[in-house]
């Protein structure tokens, strides 16, 4: 009887009788190269077919052995099981392709049609609102234009008439001085002074805001919100702002990618002195300036409770503890400040408190050089934190300050 597991195969005589009884030999013509016997056993240790002599006395002695026909039967059973699994898998795939995918496709087409309709409806509504806002603002521009034009025309008429009165008075006075003798001049003294007194009411022209076009007439929360969203969502997106290492205060550390500023709460680190470096305040400027166009950059501020973000001229003072080098306390810088629980906008020492319900995790700085405006925007809440109009007269640099933890420019 065949031995399985660690049992030994039959002796040579028994092996011969097995062969005569029809035991399956190994592959045609394949015999043990060492003993010349047929390969009728499978050694699990060496994972190969061996002869009875190898199993009893050779290198496979004591190894788990299985008769070739039993090993083949076991393998056939596994293959049959695998064929059944493949058949079941094929049936499942056939059913999925025939029944599930068509339904999925129909639902996808229906969902796409609904989404397309929603997009069209919403953008149609937005377009309608924008057109109405455009018409409203253009009418306000027209009204303001007419008002300024009418004021200028009124002033022109008034000053033209005043000029004519002054010229007439001057001509009259010259005529009296030239043609009257002493007696006659003294005789008309009262008349001369009455005419001159009337002329004293004509003052020199003074500058008046009434003669200027008021650009605030087009200030619109909707227009500003749509414009900021369009700037941030545009193809150009955010600027790749890097911090200029030469400007970084000794109180700050700059990351290798030039985007993160870390406040050093201990003694300021020694660093090479240079004219561009801020000496006393924990400030830094961007590496590149903006001269025209619209620009936006985003700063992560969730790790800091005391920071400033904004813009500045390169003329900003770098040395000394005075206001000239302090962001927001001079004419050369405009910043959004967060200190503990306070939020405000600072420029030239003028503070405008910003009321916020929630502390922003990120702040976008949006700069319109041509339109003369800087805005601070919370991209998470989609809220404009503050906006300020200014006529910029020089290239603008991104400005940063931090005195708690760190802030990072987000790319």
C-alpha cells in the first residue's frame, strides 16, 4: 500500500509490482538521473518528483512524501475547484455587464443631465444678477459723472462771471484814476469804495471734492465678492511668493523653501547684517515686487495668534525701533493684524477694527495695482475681511510679521 506523509516508499520488489500494477510513471522518458528509477514520488521538502531509492536512502530520506498518483489527483481536484470558481466569476461578470452596468450608465446619464441643468440654471441666475448689478452700477457712474460735470459747469459759469466783474471793476478803476482830477476823484470816493467792497466778496478758487468724480459710487459688495472669487479661481491662481532671506529679522527663522517664518521666542539668532534686514521688528518682505496687474497669495495663519500680513514699499525703514520700520505704522505699509483676539487693518498708524465671528485659518492677500486696492480674504469662509483703496506710487512687496509660532505662504 502506498505510503504518504513521512512514511517510506515500498522496497524495490514492491516498486516493481507497483509498476506492473499500472502506477503512473513520471513524465515520458523521465527517470531519476542518480538511480535510473522512475519518478513515482513527490517530495514536499524539495518540491519535486523523486524515485523510491532517493526517498528511502537518498537525499529525501525522512521527508514528507506523496505517491505520484495521489499528488496528481490532489492537483486535479484543485484545478477542478479553480475551474468552478472561474465559472462562477465569469457568470458574475456576465451578469454585472448585462444587468448592473446598463443601469449604472442610465443613472450616470440622468445625473449628468441634472448636473448640467443645475449649472446652466445657476449660471443663468448669476448672469442675470450680474447684468442687473452692472446696469445699476453703470447708472450710478452716469449719475456721478453728471453730478461732477454739472458742478464743474456751474463753477465755470460762476468764475467766468466773477472774472468779468473783476475785469470790469479794474477797467472802471483805471478809467477813474486816469480821467478824473483830484476834485472829481474825491467826489466819487463813496462810489469807488462801494464797487470795491462788492468785489471783495469774490474769493480765490479753492479745491473742492464736489468737483471730483467719486470712485466710491461703484463700491458694491457683490461686485467685490465676485471679483475676488474670480481672481482666486482664475487660471493664474496664486502667486508663487517667496520670502527674501536678506530682509528676515534676526527674531525669525526662514524655512529652506523660503515660505515659512518661525518666531524665535528665545534670544535672537545671529545673522549677517545688511541694509535690507529688519533690525528690531519681526518683519520680512517678499523676494519679488509687483508693479502692475492683479496678484494674490495665500498665507496659513492657524498656528499663530500674533501676525501681520499685507504689502509695503521697499522704502520701508529697516533699522531702529521706531514706527518707520513697524508694519502698519507708517505711510509705506498696509497690513491685516491679528493679536490675541483682536483683528484690525493698519496703515500709517490708523487702526480700523475688523469684526470677525471666526478666526481664519488662512488669509488671502489680493492686490489690484491698476485699480488701487488691497483686500484681505478668508478663502474658507469666502468672506472679505477688509478692503482698502490706495493710489500706489511705487512697486509693492508682500509683507509679513509674526511674533508667535509661525506662518506659511501656501502654494
